[in-house]
C-alpha cells in the first residue's frame, strides 16, 4: 500500500529525536532558535555557530544522504520512511523530486567534464575563456534557476562534482592538467591568448626573462609562444610550477566569475554552496576563490587519489586542522557534502572507499565521526554518500550504502545512524 504523505509528515513531527519537546518548521528548521526571515534559504551565524536557515527563519543543521536511487513507487516510499526513521533531514545534492516533500535538498549543476569519477572517454577539460563556454554557463544556470526559484524545499545549488585541480594529482591520474590543456590550445583560441597574456604580465612583458625561465631558446617572441604547443616544457622547473599554480587560479576564477554573474542575473538571492571539491585536490587560492564567489566550501571527504578499493585514509580520519584551514582561507562555513565508507561482507569482499572489517566497526566509526564534526561551529552539515548498495560489475566492487540490495537496511549500521543522528540534533539544538 502506498504510504500516505500525511502519515509521513505525522511521523516526522512526532519523532522524539527531532522535536526535543519543541517543534520543527515545515522545512526541518528548529523553532527553538530564530534567525532572519528572508523567505529563502540562507546561511547565518547564530549563537557563535553557522547554520542553514530555512525560509521561515529557523536554523537547521543538515545531516543528509546522497544518491537516493529508487526504481519503483514502493522504493520511493521506503526511501522517505528509511531516511525519516534514521533521523536524516536532507536528501543531498541532485536530490530526486519525490524526496522534497519530506527532505529538502540541493539542485545539482554540472558545469564542466573534468570530474574525478568520469572515465577517460568522457573526461575532458574546457576552455573557460571562450565565448561558447560563457554562453553554456549562462544557459545552464538560467535553467537551474527556473527550477530552484519555484520550490522552497530546494535549499540551494551545488556545482560540479569533484573537479581535477591539483596539478600533481591530475598529471598522475589523467596524464595532463587544466593548465597544460589551455597551454596546448591553438594560438587563435581565447584560452591560449589568455595564457600568453598572463605570461606577459608575469614577466613584465620581458620575453627574454620568460624564455630563460622556461628554457625555450627556440622561441623568438611572444607571437611564437602563442603558436607553440609547449610539448617539451619542463613542468618541474620551479618557475614553471609556480606560474602553473597561479594560472590554475586564473582558470578557476574565470569559471567562478561566470557562474556567479549568471546566478546574480537569474536568482540573485541564490544560496550556492560551490563545487564539491575533493579533499586536498585544490590549492589554497581555489579555496579563497570559493569564499569570494560562493556561500560555503563543499568538500567530498576523500579519498584524494581514488576512488578504489580500500584506498587511502582520507575518508576514515577526521582531521580538524584541515577543516579549520578551509574555513580560515575562505572566510565561509564548510559543508561535508559527500562522505563514503564501507565494510566487509562475504557477498562483497571488495567495496569502494575505506573498508572496515565489520558492520559493527563501520557503525562505531560513523558515531565517532559525526560527533567530532559537530564540535566545529563552522561546519554546517554532513551528507553521507550512497543510500542503497550498488554493485559495479566492471570493477567487481560494491558501492555500499546502508540499504542492502534486497531493500532491507543493514541492521547494526542503520540502528547506529538513527541513534547518533538523534543525539546530535539534541545536542545542537539544546545549545
């Protein structure tokens, strides 16, 4: 039988973990505290903590889930029930429409194709300085705003997923990087012209100084540099590397400037939580630019180099100094926008992300991680990666959620999530 929306809402508003003897507004904000009422979602500092604030002016800490994949109406009803029962209050980025009735979420925009998760035949960098790209950005943001301004349960906009930025990581994994891509464009392109203009400014228009720094004796002038493919450039030379770091920031700022310009045109009150940056796959300048153009810094908490089976520790270690640095560099709050971990099962010994030895160990980890997260007053939410198990036959591994392939929750993990989330909301809202 189809679950009635009335009973779903009744279940939410009668949940003792949520209410704490108080009530929630229709979006999930805590009515025991009050922020500014703007009729739109925004972020505000209240009582020395940063919060999402609902359209009704009530603070809300987000604990959500991404990738809520469902196939049938029964699956959709079960997803609403499961997330509500486990005290999750957000349906993540790129949320399915059916979840908005009970769990607000973020509208996702893919604004380039340079993401970690894309296979080689789909991955590519973009000339962000071209008029074509500026038009594409404007059209995509306009289309998103036409949706985002119509439903107040859409919290805001989340931009491209896990872009490749850090030069060494990009070169190891893709054999190139965004700066090298622009540098190797034809001389007539906007990107190549912008790169040469950057070099002229960097070397005070002194071609000889540039030529010596880059050891490119075969080039005679700036025009020759504009038409050169830089195939034999020594990327490890200190001055080349320093210039590449700076020009990477030029690329990112141009993209962010175009994005912000379009949002200001079509939805000037938009809450934009930025790109979903991968842990450590960014420079300090990119974090500063995120703070300059957007409302929060969004981070996928590892693995930096992956994803692959049991690789790295970024997703299994809570490093408070890293989150503090992000906040200080950007001047904005931080959203842990995608965090995955897994555990061994006999049916699926190969799992994505850091693999714990058992479901019990994974449950203990979740409890400890969330309780550390909420100690940081500039972290405004936590969103877990993956709702339901999805097996990848090509890599022979499981992208593990907390709902099994048969539709049943993992008992120990789901019980711990419910308990932990409830305790966390009590602690936050009582303060």
